[in-house]
């Protein structure tokens, strides 16, 4: 049984006759203690606060029966480990000119991660976190209005733990219909940008030991294995 925040991805699973449903990783509508195993791949690094990342791990543990295991993968800050480059870095385009970093772009957004004075009450904000911040709620977590996140250059090493990664949405067609026929849309043009928009996804890339430490902070699980795999930090944990 699978779940995802994206309805479109869940619909694809349904077309392939897999069992899947839409939900939030912070609140999975499955009975506690009912799963033999859980897998969380490339999910937790999208949560923007340490509290929410920990809450996601706690939710995984809730689903497990005693003795059940979970596998967690998150993106690693270290894309070069033991003198070996990750597959992510190796798969960059061969054009050396593209290796030049252009991380000067920034996007303005509130930063609320690991602010002194935070409390467990912040977890109750959940889906209304941003609105509560704007309205003055969750006062223990002030908005830093002038903070900016760097925009990552794909296929390069990370220069910040908290960043935005461009995701290029491919349009259904690269052609533009006109009254006198069909013409190709030039790359980089406004029409091309409308057909192939770029979205910026938030990531918190984990440093060595960070995911393991978060798991060990929960008294309901124990870490069976902690390892590095192709640019990801991975943990196997067991429900006590």
C-alpha cells in the first residue's frame, strides 16, 4: 500500500493497479501498529523544520507493529563521500561550461527552522503553519521576512543545507498552434516558459549523522543500520 501527497502520482499508481491513496506524511490514515514495514524515500527532506522532520519519523514509527522495521532515505549534503562522487553529480551534462555554479538566485520566503524558544506546541500548527505565522499564531516561531534561500544549480554539490531545487515541468507539447499553421516555440522564449515552467522545491539536505540522531531521539525505535548510498543518508530502524 502506497501513499503520496500528489493526486496525479497516486492516479498513475491506480492505473497500474497498485493500491495507493493521497495523504500527508505527518498524518497517515492507517491504524497504529498495523504495518510490518514502512518505506520513506525522498520525503522527509522536503519538510522545512526539524520538528516536522522528527514528527514524520514518529508517524512512521506509529504505523509499525512492535518488531516492525522502516527504511528511510534522505538527500545528503555530502555528494562526495570517501572520495567518490554520487550518481547525482556524475550524471551532470558533459558540457564543462555547465559546471559553473550560478547559485546567486534567491527566493524570498519565511525561515522558521530551529528558532530558539520553539516548543512542542508548534507541531499542532501542522497544515496551518504559514497562515498562523502571518496571523501572529505560534508566537514562539517568529517570521524572518528578509531571509532568503539559495537556488541550487542542478548536478552540483550543495552549498547550503536549506535550499530550493529547480524542477522543470515538461509541457505536453513543444509546439504552438497558430492560425497559419504550427510553429516551433524557441527555447528560452516566454511561450517556452509557459509550456515548460520551472518550480522551486524546498529541500533540507542532511549532514552525516543528522538523520540517525533524529531517529535515536525517539524512545519508541532503535536504529539497526545507518549508511550512505549514492548521495543519500539512509537509516533502517525497528519499532520497540
